[in-house]
């Protein structure tokens, strides 16, 4: 009898709470404008918490936090009240300012004080469990969004924009592989295992790089050096880095080129990030739509990158397709570190050239960290180049004619992004959107960072429910869906000289 009474009491209390929530939601809907399209009054925005002030949020310590009485609604200024269903916003790149330094982070410290939180989290997980919807503790976050992290593959933009300058299909494929292998060390700092912010649907990030190029005649001479049929020998010296900027001291004639980047979070389930690069001067562009799938593996976490990257050389009508390697966070109970592990294939259907790249994970006993091997083949299937080394260190390129060279990523200069100042950014741009979370983490205030992060996540959940109930797809700004992929709406066209972004 006592058990029945207790059960009845619990059910009654639950029903009362549900009725209260429904009453509040009905009150909200009553005040909304009837319209065929949702606008800023029916879509919840950062900085507009009154429409969900009755909701209860939970922090990582499992304490209930009322959004009405907590500082959550103070985390974001009125500048964040941007209509996320608006059309494409034209970015003025002349307003951009170079970052004072490339992004770096510090290793996780004081893990002992967080061990109880980690053990509690691990106790709820099972081997192979999908972690996509698991809320991870705030102290393991990087101070930037995933959309910005994807821009780190252009740490060496000079290597990217000189690909179209290569004279033959073979040298262009070799240039693509070389840029690809040097694109990970800046964003995946091997001694640090932190997680970037999960982008909010509708979030965008814009930046550019200014590349000082060598004169075209010298650049062409440097380009031909990469063709495996070249008669000149290459020496195994780190000083012979393939970065064109290393020759700048010997060049008196230079020209400036711009590489532009645009990224947008286009889907919430699955969480798809779409990004696009272009350099109109060299007629090269690249786009991709990637979503992550995380898996718990006991003492480590694996993150698979699902989706393809498409690199277009418009002058030659060539398209190079490849994927991104998986990342693994190891030793999650002590000092976490990250490594890459996967087999990736790069290919150009038109030229017939291909490459197989293997990112090796460290064996349980012995072995080297961050090892990578690759082989480039011509249309006949014959190897023209073999590569081995570490993707965040030295890599040796050995060509079919017996010559070789060494590329050392630690000696390649890292280009800094040019980003518009926060004061003129829109409310849904990454740095502005996550500003309060970033500032709180920089100040060591994990509690406030957690609260501000929860506000953004709750806004996204509310909006997702409204769209699902009204059966409205999310109106993206810069990308449109084609099959299973998201394509930039105004992709660079052959002969176009003005930027599309």
C-alpha cells in the first residue's frame, strides 16, 4: 500500500510539472505572430531568454539552475540577437585584422580535481557507445569552435594556392598530397587532447589569409622541382622546405594573393559542418560537409570524420576527392593526448593519379607516435613517390628517380588568420557567439563557462523542437544540400576573378 501511494504521488507530481510546462509553452505560442515563416520572434536567439525563463537547466554538478534567477541571461549582449533565418550576409574582408598569434592551447592540468567528474561520466558509458549526445565537462573544451578549427588546415596557405601552378597532372597530385600531409599539425597539437565547441546550427565563421607569393617565373621554377621526372637532385635537408615563403629572402619581386574561408553549421542531427575555401586568382576552391561520430573505447575516445572533401582546379577541370582521418583521445584518466589513425585515399578521376595515406596509431608496446606513410601512383598504377615520417614532424619524400627531400612541419611558418573584430561581427559568428564561454575559460571560471554554454545549447534544442513541430527545414545562409552533401551556393566559377564570399 505504501509503495502504491508513493508511486501515485510521484506520477501526480510529474503530471503537474508537465502541465506547468505546457501552460507556459501555450502562453508563449499565444504571443507569437501567426506567419508562414518563422522569424526572430518565433526562433529563440542568444540573448533572448525570456521565452524559456520557466525552463530548468542542469550544470555538471547536477544542481538545478533556474534560467530566470541565474546569470545565464546576462551572458550575452543584445548584439547577439541576430535573425538566424536571414539570407546570406556579405562579408567585407577589408575589415579583417590579423590575429596577434596563431591559436595555441595549454595542456590539461589539475586532472586530479576533476577525476570524480570524469569517473562519474565514465560510469554511465559503455564500450562502443556513441558519444554524440553525451554532454562532456566544460573544462576539457578548447577556446574555439569546430568551425574555426577546420580553418587550421590552411596553416600553410602558400602550399595550397600554388597547386594550380604545377605544370603537369603528376606534379599537381604531388602538390596536393604535400599540402594534405602538412595540414594537420597546427589543428591537432599532439600533446593536447581537448574538444572544440560544438557549433550551434546557423553558426558561421569567416576569415582569410594574405599570402605573399614569389614572382611567377621563380614560382614556376620552384614548382617544377616537385615533378618526379625532374633531372635535378633533391637533398635530404629540412632547409629545403617546400614552402614558397622560405625563398622570400632571395626574391625581390612578390605579389599578394588572398585565400578566403567560410564555414556554417548546416544541421543539428546529425551535426554537419560545411566549409568552403577559394582563391580566385589561382582558380582553386575547396568545399566539404563533415560530421563527427564519437565512440567510447574504454581508456580512449575515437572521433570519426564522416564526409568527403572536394578540391577543384578550375583551369584544368580537375577535382580531387579525399576524406579526413579519425582522431583518438588517449589516456583520458591521466594526461589526455591525441593522435590520428586511418587510411585515406586521395584521387583525381580526370588525371587518374591517386594516393593512399596511412595514419598509424601507436602500438600498445613500443612504436613511434604520429607516424604516417603514403604512396602516390600514376594512372598505370606505378608508384611515383613514397612518403614516411611523422605528420607533426619530419616527412621524407622519395621519388621514383631516386631523389628525395624532407619536409619538416616544425620549420614551416604558420600563417595567421585575418578575422573581423568582435565588435562588428554578427551574433551568429563563432567568436562572437562563444565570446562569454571563451572569456570565462580564459579566466578559469568553469562554472560560468558551463552556464553560458548551457544557454546556447538550450536555445538550439528549443529551436529544433519548433522546427520539428512545424516541419520546417533550417534555412541555411551559404550552403545548399545536394544529396548527402552540402555545396557552397556561390562556388567559384571558371574565369571568375572576384571573391564569392
